[in-house]
C-alpha cells in the first residue's frame, strides 16, 4: 500500500494536549493515518482515546505539535489556523460516545439533516441522504420521532446516521456500540465494513477487543501516549502488557491461552476459524486413537490444569448431566409464550416472598394528558425476582428495559397492574417515598450523579439525607469505598478520577444507603475491561452478602452469570428463567429474531458441535468452555 504524502489523510506529529489542572491527555503523540485505512484505538478509561478523537476530527487543537487533517495544515507548533480547521472539518465526521452530546433538534429527521444543511447540500440531496442513513441504522419508522423519547441505543443510531449523512472522507467512531444491543452493535460494525470497502477512512475507538480484529491497524493508548501498535494480531500477542494496561485478549485468544496452559496442543490465535479447525482436527485424531470424546471422568469433571495428569482415566459419563442439572435445580424457571406459563421448582425467597414482583404492568409515556406512543412502553409485564437473587434484564434497544427499572425504583407508577418492591407497593406516592431508602438505583451514566467537591462528600450525600447520625454516615462511607476499591481516595475530587473510578464512586454513593435491592441500568457501558471486571467482582460480592440485584444489560455474557434472566421484546415479557433455560438451543432462533444473541462461549461451543465436536453440552462462560474442551480431549494420548 502506498504511503506517500498524498496518501496520508490524518497526520499528527509530536502532539501534546494538556487540560486545565495539568492533566496531560496527549503526550508527544505521532500518528499517521492513510486514506482508506481502518484504525482501531484501544486503551483503558482515561488513557487519552477520546481526546485523540477530538484532535483527529478538528474539534480540539493541541498545545504543541503539528496537525494536518484532510490536506489542511490546521496546527503548526501548537498554533491553530482557524480557517484551515473550518475547511478540514467538512471532510471529517465524529460519532460521540454519548449521543446526548450530539443530538441538537427535536425531530430525528431534522437532526440527521443538520450536518448536510450546514455543508449547503441541495435540499433534494439532503432528503435522499436522510432517508438512506435512517434506513442504514434501521430507524426508518422514527423519522418524525422526538429523539428525547428514544432509548439510549436508538439515540446513538440517530447520531451515527447524522455523521454518515455528511459523507465524510474520514469518520471517527468513539465507542459507538456502548449503548447498543447485540443487533445494533452488529449493524454498526457492518456499516463500518461497507464504509471501509467504499474507501472511507475509519478510526474506531472501542473497549470490545473482538471489534478490533477487522481493522488494518491497532494502537493502544496509555496515559496519553501510544504504548503499542501493529496489526490487531500483533498487538494481541502482548498479553501481559495488555493486562497491565487494563485490557484483555479477544475471546478466541483467551480460550487458546487457557487450552495451551492445560497442555492442549493448539496454536495461540485470535482467529475463531483457525482455532476451530485445530480443535476439530484434535477431536478426529482422538476418535481414532483414544476413548470417546464425550467421555467425562466421574465426580464432576476435569479442571484445565489437570489435563495432563487425567488423560485416559476411566469411570466415564455424559458431561451434560452434572453441568446442566446443577444450574436448573438452583433457580425457578418460568417461560411465557403466548400467555402459556410452566414453572419448575427452584430457589425460593428465605421468607417465601419476592424482592421484586410485577403483575400485569402497563405503562405509557405521557405528554400532558395525551398518550403519544402507539403502543405502551411496557405491555402487561409480569415476573418476580426472589430475595437475594441476581436477575438480568435483556432485550433489544427500545424494548422497555430502562422504563422497567424506573418503575421498580418507584420513580414512576404503572398505568395499570402492580409493582411491589421489598413488600411495598408503588402505586401510591406515599409508598413510593418509603422505598427510597430500600432501593438503590445506578443510572445508565452514574458518573453524572457526581457533584460534590470530594469523593467523601459525594458518597455521604445519600445517607446524610436519610438523617442518619454523623458517625453512622462516616461508617457507611468508609465501608462503601472499601467495597468499590476507592479507599484512600476520600479527599480526591470525583472529577479527577478516571472514567471507571467515577462509575465506582457513583455506585458507592448508592451502596452507602444500604439498599435491600440494587438496580443497575447498563452499569458497564463505556467501561474498559478492567472496569468491567471490577463491577463484576463487586456485584458478586454484594450478591454473596444477600443483596437482590437487578441489572439491565446488553451483554449476554453478563446475563449468563446471573441466577435468572428476563427477556423483553417489544414491551412484553418473552421469557423468564435460569440462563441455562433461556439460552437453551430450542430458543436460539427466538432470541435471534428478538435482536439478541448467545453468550460467546455458548455460541462457540455450538459452532464446534455443528462441525462435529461432540460432548460440549452448553457452557455459558469461557472457563466452562475451556474445561469442557479439556475434558473432551482428556483421553488423547501424547
């Protein structure tokens, strides 16, 4: 590929940008991006990725260094040329991490048209572009909708359509899938594929490692500097360095690493196809030379690090028995299809009651006294969450998930039906007030709840409003900060914390109120892998201590780790049950039709099964899949 001066579309040379307070967001960054190149930018929260996006789009001018954008020298030795910036911006597009920062009108079609209008595109051409881009992001039916009435994921798609309508030579996507469901993220990646094939330069900032794999090149940011760069496969070979930087390997690479540590002779790779081919080859060889692959040593299975010592042992049985039976017996499973429900015995509440119970709930958004929605946001929704259990709410964007949690948190009352939380109904305003000390609500962007001068003051706000004694407030603040790993940050400003730490600080403020029920709306959206791990560990600890947890998530992997899953589809409950039941093979097509998917490990296991690898059952996590593969191959003679 040519790399002459005319081939470079975006050129940064020794760029440094320092924010107020001395925070060095970019530190001597040199980066050249070719026309038509697809670059992915990785890094932990606070590493400088979004600042880099602002510089590449001409929205931020650095304090030092040279910047050339779309053929325009916009900054020389830290001195901006504003006329050159105005010219360059006509060729550059940016999709912000949060769509609320980008949407400017009260009608979706007008918002998509806003950019082309500012470029003086002819009216007829603007209309054609708006229709084309709304179709590309599957929002044809929302052209005249008010963006403020849309879900977070739908707003993100409006923002993407608006950027694409400007037909830029280069477009920067800053975490465009953070708020999207499985189908939405997949569609945006397909949009990127088509744009890249058409010659558009793509810069994609993401915290999802799998999304990096289609890129031509990857860079990893760390404290404002480029720490690693190369092809995605080259970058992901630096496993220890990535872990130090708060990142992960892609799923396939993690699986290959676990298998290699267990003694399974596979090549380390990020390529799902390549790893599948090797595993199938090993399985076929095993079928010729060893015991049946489906054999499982008795006593519940072989862990990965026991592979070498347990190869060829006898006393064998089907691996599906112990894994599936344990999960199904733990949690009550209820399936509701077309009004038909069946129930199985499961985990009751200690006192026989549910922490959360919704019965025949209907809710529509109001505009004064007029009902503006063609259908309710929630339509005859019924399910229960046992005390002390963890429950995931999944569903495509706009299915009613955020509305549901607002009802559970008593921020709204249902139009019909009943919502009961901790034994208290929410229909009366007096009762809704009673719940404010019992239910903790972590919003989709909890860091926006931060307002105080110090972390201590922010976390103390809730318990102080409960009129608790000062010593009890101090005790709760200290305990909450220890729980989230922010002990020692009491006197820091919450606005000086990293993005992940801000999220944890906001959660600490909720935990300090000692809620019986913790409700979280996409708590991991926008977090790097290290931040997601911290949240997962925190929720596991809270669950172990008896807190009832209700989590809205677009992550099927996160849902698979909960006790039960509620599936919403078009404002209605589609399924309720244990993860092993909801993700059962007979429901895979239904989930796909509803814009959802499967946990990554389960999807890969079923793919291997379709290729002829038997005996994997239905593993719901990476560790379970690795162990199942090791067990299946444990009869292989070296």
